[in-house]
C-alpha cells in the first residue's frame, strides 16, 4: 500500500523540481491512425527495376510487338479511418513525358503499352504526358489494397537508329 | 512437474513477456518504417490528401544495328515469267509478267532496303555473273540451243512503284545499281519493283532463264 504513494510522491517532487505543471486531464480524445497511402512498383530493393525490350534484327520496325523482359507488380494501398481522413478517392498517375533516348535519338513513349494481369489496373498505352491517370478507386475507412501485374510491350512500329534507348516512368498515387 | 502456484506465476510471466515482445516488435517496426531509407520501388505518404513520392520504373529498348535487303519473297526467290504472244514477238510491245509477290498475277515484287547503323547510305548492286551473256536457253525447250542462244538482260526493264529511288537497271555486265541516302541515320525503302519484258528482239523460240542477285552495301 505504501509503494504507490511513495512512487507518486517521488514523481511529484521531480516534476516540481523541473517546473513541470501537473495537469489534471479532464477530457481524453482518441483518434484513429493517420491516413496513409502506399505505392509499390516492381521489386523493392536498392535499385529501380528495368523493363528491357530487345528487338530481334529480323523484326526491326515490322510492327511485331516485343514483350518486355519482366512482368511488374503494381500495388496501391490506402488506410483511412473515421477519426481522421475518412473515405476518399485514390488516383494512380504516371509521368511518361521523357521519351526513350539514345544519344540524340528518341523513341516516343507511345510505343510502350501494357496488358493487365487481373484487369484491376487496366491495360493501356503511355501517352507521353506528365499526369496520365492509369486508374482510380474508392478507399473507404479501413485499409484498401489494389494490385495488378503489368506486362509491357514495345510496339516496334517504326525503324529507329541502332542503339540502347532508356527512360524512366514515374508513378505516383494521390489521395483526393 | 509444476506446482499450482508456480505454474500460475509462469503463465503470468509468459503473458507479460509476450506483451512486451509484441510492444517491442511494434515499436521496432514503426521506428524502422520511419527511419529506414526509402526502398526503390515504393513510396508512402501520410495525411488526408497526400501524394506519394514518385516511384520509378526504368524502360530500355535495344535496337540492333542491321542492314536488310529484301527483293520479292521474304524467303526464297521469286520466278517472274514473261510469255509474249506469238503475234507480238519482237514488235517492242512491252510484256508484263507473273510471279511477283507484291501483287498477285503481276511481276511486281516487294522491295525493302533497310539500314539503321548511322551510315550515310546504302548501295544496292546487281549481279548476273552466272548469266553474263543474258537469259539462257533451256535445253529441249524449243528450237533454241542451250549455251548458244540468249536474251540480253537489258530486255528486262524495271520500274519503281512507290519507291523513292529509281531501281537498278539490268544489263549483261551487271552494272546496274541504286543508291539510297540515309535520313537521320536510317535508310528505309519500302516499295515494289515492276519488271517487264521489252520484246525488242526476235529470239529463237524456247524458254530462257536467268537469275539476278542483288546485294546491299552500307556506305560509310
């Protein structure tokens, strides 16, 4: 029975010594976890994934579609709660405004399209703009996760100078 | 063997330990989520109306350096056949042929000249070395004698259909050629050549055959 009293006394003395006011709580407010939005594209690691299209010599510029080297998993997860944030709409955007480049030569990003594994993030073609909307979904309270696997294709519709062309597409998720 | 009280104590300690472990793991996880450097391929934002950091995905297209020449079928050689009617032999009325792949029933063949290695151009040459005296009479095909009777190559004319460059002419010396200049480091001719028999001479009757071989050479 004495030990709690002794502990309270010691705490009070320390608080007084430090000049900390001992407030008496009259109201307790508990809110949910802060709303959060998470986006993952490809494998998590130290380096950015690269999708490579290698055009065989006999198919250059023939219009035969060339599949990318790997499928890419895209995942968007939203956490909302009644206490903060609340339900919202989430957008997935892509910035493909930088064309594929090799020296002074370029290939427009409209040559790159993708098919969808599950149809959640639909098939499409990059339009070469900075804010292409790939899909949207409604995120109610709680955690909502949307994911899909994309397989990319190079249209191979024109003959381009020999070389290795590279670029980076940047994805972002936006909670409205 | 546990005694009653000891077992109870052990259970309490286990529960406390589990709780402690859960709390500790949760804190470690939270802290690591906050302090860990962002991994490539993911981004997180917090807030009611937030935008995640950009997540990059690299793309790479590898275009090989190539020179491609196609005259006629993609695989195998076309045989163009000209059959002048008896009434017009040697009267210089042009005779269309058959056997072309570009347009069925005609002697038009597909032509593709492609180079993407940054050269200044491509030259397409003709080679009739195996038939340098002209199209050769086939044995037992008529009155003509194999090895004796020929039709000169210049009796075959070639006209372009949708081409940017005039096709190489044919002659017994194999001197015809066509030069394609590169634009932006690329030569990409895609059209058709239409062959006709000029019918300017009266050969000994029979069937005459010959082969033209085309080659493409990149100009440095």
